[in-house]
C-alpha cells in the first residue's frame, strides 16, 4: 500500500501510536485503574504459579545459560537477566498454568505485563507510569483482537495471542520509554511484522503456545528499543493491502475501524475477564454448568450413565475431539472438555491440583470422560465467539443422564471471579514460591500501586 504523507498521517497504526504517546494517567477513569490493578495482581500470581512449569523452567534455564546480564528480575526467583529476556521468561511463566486473564479471546496479560515490568524495573519508574503503560497495552491488544475477528483467525490455524500480543508489549514499552508518535508508529510496524504462532501444538498436547506469548512480549519490547534508535517499520502495518496484519491473519473478515474506535474515550481494559479455572477458557462455562448440577443433585461419578456436551465448530477443533478423551499431557488435559468435566464431577472443583501427571492417568476419571458425547448445537453456534458489548461470549450447554434415567441439563456462561476469589487465586499460587509475609505485602502494595515511587520495591518482594 503506497500511502502518501497524508495517508500515513491518518493510518490506523499512527492513530494507535498517538493514543499511546499522549495517554495521561490522570485521564484514566478510576474504575479502570482499579480493574487493571486486579489484573496486575493476577499476573504476578500467574507468573509464580507457572514458574515451575516445563515451558517456563526450560526457557528460563536456556536463557540463564547464556545471558549474564542483571537488568531485570525473573519473578519468583533471585535471578536477573536482560530486559528482553526477563519479558520473555516471565511471559512464558505467566502462561505456564493457563490462568491468564482474557479479552477478545486473547490472553491479555501475558505479553503486556511482563514487558512493562522489565522496562519499569530497569528504569526505576513509579506505579502510575507502570499502570498507564499496562493500560495502553491492554487497550490496543483488545481492539486489535476485536478488529481481526479471532474466530476466523483461529479457524485459519493462527494463535491470536502470539499475533496480537506484540502490540500490547510495544504499547506498554513505548509508553514507559516516552517514545514520540513517529517512533511509536515505527515500533508498531516492527512489532506487527513479528506476529507469530500457529495452532499445530494443540493436536499433540504441546505447550508451544506459552513460547508464543513469551516471544510476543519480547518482540514488542525490542521493537520499541529499535524504533528509538531509528529503525523504521511499516507505518501502515495494520491496513496494508499486501501483507498487512489484517489481510494476513483474518481471511478478509475484519473491521479496521475497531482498532481505533473510541481510543482514549472508552477504556476496554475495564472488560478484561479473569480466569477462575486454569485451563482453556472454552471449557469454563461447561465446568460451571457441571459444578452446578453436581452440587444441586449431589451427583457422584458412579451415578453417571452418559454426558452430552453441546458444542460449536471451533470447540470441535480445540476441546471436543476424540483425542481429548485420554489426554497424554497436562496441557492436553487443560484443553480436554471430557477430562475437566469428569474431574469436576469427581472432585467438585477444578483448580491447579486438577492438572497433574498422576491425575490425568486416573482410570476412574478416564472412564467417566469416555461417557461424554459431543453434539453440535446451532443455537450455541450463533452465540459463541460473538460480542455482547465487549464480552466475548462462550456459552455452554450440558446434559447429564443418570443410571436411574434422570436427564439433567444446565446452561452457563463463563463465570467471573470476585475480588476476594482473585486474591485467593493469587495467594494460592504465590505461596508455593514466597512466604506468607511477602504474599500479603504484595497484595497491599498493588492495591495502592499508583502511590508506589519505584516499581523495584514491589519486585524485590517477589525474589525468592
């Protein structure tokens, strides 16, 4: 797309850049700041909860083998590495337990928070600047995700967080580095040019997607440092006819105007959804429906004759396929509708303890999982993946048939945890890494993050 100077000045990419460069903390509504502080606490918990996952451990050890820099902290450890590598390692850990908050069907925290944290630590910046940077990142990732039509993107085999995440990382980093509009435009061009991630991992139960999240954090961050040094990137990366972001990844079904819609006026960060269960969020409404039936009817595994899960086309390629009956890895179990429903019936809960190598091989669980049938439901199809306001809808319908012939049906939407549950979620993950005294101090500091003079005072508490 050969845009003249006037066209370049009006490009969606540049409008996004202007929003980031001119965003002021004091203009952000207090309710948005409050919601984002919860997401930051949630992200710290996720980084510690995923710290010892195979993906995080492997990536961390690989980086530590050759990076002897001491600029930024690997959360939950006493180790430091370079700023880009801290963003990479912490982002992989954030996704390690599949507990990241979502918006527009994208794992919102994984690229944005780790990148902002690494830069803010290196620069010794305060809580207000850190908050504004994270919010800038969320605003853009959310809009890019809504614009590109993630259902189509997913159907094409792309992993949305790996592709959209670099814009969040770049926005947060650029805000902290005080990039001007021209530099920020170039940074977005570079970040969008490094979008990556394919869904091939899902069929084999691999956790490659955590690496995509890490690279999204790293690539967006380094794009800003390169733009600051004068390296240009395509100023129309969003809308270019030949190889533009939207054209590449959306099969022509996109709404470019959504990338800049109401920027600075309406804050989509307020619509961020937190995960209550550490598994694919396509399963969450089914888990909620199952728990509702189990608790109301006092069901036990031995009572169940058959389970019918009503599903959509997208779910038949992610959580409701024949290979999901016997997951061969923890990650495969997190993407297995039969497994999570079986564990919900058996344990009356789904949490981090649900996903262990021992439990995914439990014979009673696997036998119960095999009692599930998948039925495509046209009514769910009409609603799934659509937006109600800024909520990405993922409804569920489930029927349990008992051995006594009773048919029990429940419908649900993805549940939203309360503030109290979010604190419990953070504490349960952090306590595996830190003493209780540090856990409570982190909660207290993040509650008043806008008053923090130096982000290092918070990060110091995460060192083990």
